[in-house]
């Protein structure tokens, strides 16, 4: 039986990698994201002055925003930062959760109680609310290293779940005959982890890692809807008017800048970043499911 999820997920992932690396240098992409405040167009045999937003055309395949910036160029130029941000958050989450889960594999001691409490505490609220509450704390709100703190917070919100999953897998493995034999031979914990736990658990960790990347992308989109920025500065935007201004630029920030249009029923500026985020989520989910099937067949 052919593994269609793996094939489709791999093709989509290759597409996103191509967009990340080569997209900004394509001839029809404006990597500088320059504004075009006005444009002369031929209409009914006459030259007429038009103002943005411009409709889809041969020059702007997906049209432009209200400032005259090409919508397709915005998606392509910000794809790299978006995917790297998702990868960073997920990597930090597993860098925290996997070691804690392995340490707590015996289901007793301080580490076991800690990850159990952590998982239960974070499961009381949906990740978007827990993340929003932590990111809104004054210390993180005005920190000069807010982006770093934001990555750590978003990773930590569900790191307890990752640790519990790893703990359950490691605890189940500990009762296997070959593990008991290794323990009876006096093998060190480091040796058991390196030669037994990691090789056996690696496929499942990779599958869950891909699925979690989709969850992180969804979380970033949800935070954008409620206007929570990962990186911002407190600036004066008008006379004596201070406001948090987003410093990063990714698909979530594009969605956030047009969130007011959602309440007005205007979706032409929202649908493009939302569709890109949805396609990336589908990519990671297909890749995770495809890898799961592949590892099951090999097992």
C-alpha cells in the first residue's frame, strides 16, 4: 500500500523549502516590499489614476494591500521567518520535554511530580489562553529580549505534555526483557539511554515533532487574532500616543495587521496568510502521519 500522506507531505515540504530559499529571488517577487501609492492604468481606452488596494493582475498575482504592497511578495518574503520561528519553538519544546520525560521514566521522585503538575496546570486552559496570559505579564511585556522569552513560553506551555508522553514510553520500555537484561549487566544510565531508549523512541519522537509543528503554527495564528505579538517595541506612533509596534514580520503578523477587517466581513486581505498557514499545518500533519505509517511498516 502506497504511503500517500508521506508523499504529499514531502512534496509540500519541498515546496515550502523552495519558497524559503529561492522565493525572494524570483523575478515576480518584490523582496523589498516597496509601497506603490498610486498607479496609472488603461481603462476604456483612457489612462486613469488608481489607488490601492490593487486587484489581482499580471503585476500583482494576488493583488495588493491598502498600502500598495504586493500580497504574494509578502507571503514569500516572510515564509522563511515563519517556518524558522515554528521550528525554533518546537525544538525548544522537545529540548525541554524529552530529557525531563527520560529522567522521570520510573514515575517517582521530584521530576515525576514536577512534570505531572506542569502538564495538569497547562491543560486547564487552552494553549492560546495560557500563552496570552504569560506573554501579557509586565516583565515579559516590556523585556528587551521579548522574542526569546516568547519562544520559551510558547515552548513551555506544552512541554509538560511532551515530557509525560516520553515518560510513558520510557516506563513501558523499562519492563521489556532486553532492558532488564541491560540493567542486570550493570549498564550505566547513559549507556541505556544512548543504546536503547533513544533508538527505540526516536521514530515516535520524530512523528510527534512534525505534528507539534502544525500545532505551533496554529497557536501563532490564534495569537495573531487576539493581537498578541511575539516581538514588539513600545513606540510613540503619534503625538503623545504610545503603542506596541510589532518588530517581526511573518504570516501571523500579516494576519494580525488585518484582523480588524475580519469583524467587518472583509476577508480579501486575511484569506492569503490564513491559507498559507493552513497549508503549512496540513503539510506537517501529513508528514507526521506518513512517517508514522512508514515506521510502523518497518517495525
